[in-house]
């Protein structure tokens, strides 16, 4: 099935592009929100990613599995330099619908406020890593791509992905140790680990999840 | 994914790394924004299709392709029809290669596309119609269309008028060329049939299908729906209506 989609995308078939947007648009958006922490920017990134996909359609390999790694790789490039990507598609971006500043429904707004705190905490922690390690971490850990798919997304050898992940782990463990000692001396051992998906108090308390994990 | 030792070790590594950072939340793109962004992409792609061929000089080679492609599409249409059990009439003069040929049957509706004509039949029976699926199927057929389920929370300044699904407050729409695009609507007993010629939809216009009861009374979705053309930027939502059974009082009496 993905082979025919790949053929359709390579041929510039509008229906194929409609289908890959249906299948992967939300994943690209989720990735962009997690990395930027900003819903409006993330919508621009989604549009630019698919406009870039349209521009680069001839580069899609004829054979392969899901096109998600390819799209997330394009999204990564767009995130690295959103302005450059926007310049390439000035005309199309001029017709982009205005971003929804306020969500349509109250539930969505409440969910977004909760997500914002959680995203800010995750983003602040991620920024402790080098940019190259951040990208690999986000694609592998948050988006669930395996090493080979991350390698495909970033156009790097699998060995490079493994070493970047390894460096990311080492760096995060070092940060954990530092926070453990700082936190223990300042606050004692009273912090509790917030459950996954719950609203976090702030970046600092979210970062204390590092502490509880290693007991 | 197969649970190979390698994939298991990668999974374990992912989990370990995930524990080193706060969870990243699960932000979702709302259906209305998803639709808008998709429409923006599809319009850009359609613009490219409209402008690119005009730049190419015509040659014997392109003439040969113009003949060969419709024949290929007609053959594909026959193949799909035989698979789904729905006969399709093939047109040897077909053009408009962006519209796929075929028949799609789903709960509550049938969508049929020849190279020139798209026919949507909504069956007159209580069904919960999957409108997201209908949107997806229209996209698959390469038709620039927007399917709206009446949204009870819609506050886009658009109001439904009376009991019929007429609308007031649309910024630029409805467009005036519905007849020129071959858009017709007819109740044929078993169902309501809409026909449209996608190639004739004016540039910048979008076909819209509006089902005002879809959210408030899903099984009655078939009872009230309209189609037309929208000019300019399509609204993010259209309002819902409530279904009142006109025979309810009589049923209580018996």
C-alpha cells in the first residue's frame, strides 16, 4: 500500500498528498508542538513541511514503508530554519489560514493549558542537550521512530543515531545526578513524581521526575 | 513491528530515555484546523496542476499521452467497478487526470466517480454516517471538497436559517456558479443523489457538503443535507441543528 502511495507522491498526485496529510499531518503537528511548545508556530511548520514535501516529492524512494520518517525529517529541517522554509513558499504561505489563537472548544482550551505546562517542562529539559542530540531524542523517544527510521529521517548512518542517543543519555544522567544532589540539599526528600499526562506544577517540579525514577 | 531482539532493546532504550525527561504531553490538532491546513495544501497542489501544463509546449509526444491517459483511466475504472460490483460507464473522451475513477460504498452512502462526474448517494435510512470517512474518500478521489458536520459549538458568525439548512453570515459564499459546475441535487426515493462535475468547479471555489444533524442526531444525518460551492476561505465550522420528529405527537397518540 505504501508503495502505491510512494508512487502517487512521486508523481505529484493530489489524492496521494491528501492521503499522506490525513495519515501523518497530526504526527507532524504533535512533533512540532513538542519541539517548539507553540501551537501557532506548529501549524506553520505543518504547512511548510507538506509544501516542502511537495517540492521534494521526486526524491521519495520508490520502495519502502511508511512515509512518516521522511516527513518528520522534512519537519526537522523546517524546525531548524523556519524562516528559510517560509521564504521558499512565500506565495503559498500568504494564503495560509490565520492561526487559531483561541481553540474552538472550552475543553480543548483547558487541555491546551494543561499541555502547555507539561510541554514547557519537557522543552526546558530537552534544551539541556545539543541540537543534534535533541533531534534524535525527540524523533526516537517522543515520536517512537526506531533507529533506522530516525537515520532515514535525518539522512545519517544508524551508527551516528546510536552514538547521539548514547550521548544524550549520558548528558541527561549527569543532569539528573546534579539535580538530585541540589534538590536533596535544598528540599529534602519530599517531592512526588507526577503521573504521566497529569498537569505539572512548573518546570522545576517536573524536572524532579528525574529524581524519583532512579530509586 | 516485529519484536526482534534489536527492536526490544531499542524499545527498552526508548523507555529508559523517556524516564530521563518529563513526559512531553500529547498535543492534538483540532479537526477544524486539520481540515483548514489540509485544504491549504490541496489548493496549493491544485494551483500547481493548473499552471504547470500551460507552460509546456505541445508536441506529438504530449498529444499521444493525452489520448493514452484517458484510455488507461477508463480501464482502471472498469477494474475498480468489477471489484466493487458497481457497474461504471467509461468515457473514452475523459480528461481531468486528477480525479480518480471508481466506486466507494460505505455505511449510509455510495460515492461514484467517472472521469467527468461525481455522484454521491446518501441512502434514506437511519445510519450513523462516517463523515470523516466521506471527507477522506472525496480526497482519495481527488475532489476539492469540504464536508461539514453541524457543530453545536460553532461560533463563526454563521447562522442556520429556519428549519432548513440554509446559512446566513458566510463571508464570501455561496458562490454563484453552482449550476455551471453541474451541481444537481435530487431525491430519488431510495436516497438523495448529488451530482457534480469537479473539473468545472471554478478555481478558488470549494464544494461543500453540510450535514447539520450529524452531531446532534447522528442516525438522522441523512434527513437534512445540502451541497454547494464556497468562495474564498472556507469557514472552520458550520452550525448544528436539532432534529424534531414531525410525527412524534401522532406516534404518542397511537
